[in-house]
């Protein structure tokens, strides 16, 4: 699991083309692939594969309210078993977020 806690962080992969994409995946994970607990985070050009149906590829706002998260040009796959691509705030607010141009 990757835990993003640094504000103003950009994680930029090579793109959303399947042949060029850097992948973050798990077939036996007992957690979300990435959690974002910081303001002003950008995630772009990565692929996420989560095959456990109770966990997310990316979970935003697991410890407090966070804002201005931009997730774009990523690929999400669970081979039919993954629960969510991106899950925003289950018990906390996650306002002013943008999730666009993903597959």
C-alpha cells in the first residue's frame, strides 16, 4: 500500500496507454492500493489493478477532510472483482476534487 501524506505532491506516470503504463497492482492485498491523506495531490498516468473486492485502488480521505486532489489519465482494473477505482471519503469530506480522463 502507498500512503500519500505529503501536501502539494505530484505522482506522474508515463501515461494511460496500456503499453506504456506503470502499474500498481495486487492480487492478494488486504488494503487499498493507495490512500491519499493530504491536500493538493495529483496522480496521473498510472495503472491500478486491485483484485480484492473489498478494497479500493485509491481511497481519499481516510483520516481527515482533504481537498484539491486531481486524479487523471489513469487506468483502473479489477478484472471484474475490484470494488472501486477511486473512493472519496467514507467518514470524512473530500471536497473540490477532480477525477477525469481515466479508463
